[in-house]
C-alpha cells in the first residue's frame, strides 16, 4: 500500500504587535505550522506565552515575536 504524501500548510508571517497586539491560538498555530490541537496543547503546557480572558486564550504578538527571535517593533 502506497503512503500518502504529507503536505504542510504554508507558514504565515508574524504580524507586527502594533498592527495586531494579540493572536488567537489557532492563528499562532498557523504561524508556527501546528495543528489546532497542537497549538492548544502548547498553550496549555506553557510553551508559548498566554494571556487568559475568562476561558479565552490569547497570545501576545510581541512575546511570540521575542520567543521566535524576531524584532518586537
């Protein structure tokens, strides 16, 4: 039986913090090339910076850019 070729969704650019101060977990996952489940798992394990607003998890864009070694401004 032939293996199905794996395809990956393109990784999108990290927006500037001035333009989009926070990201949703699925947006962060798309940037890092993670599935939705893996992105939420990383957020719950504390592998990425998270701000909670009630049950909602948000990723500060400046902190994500810093984590990735990108300029924050």
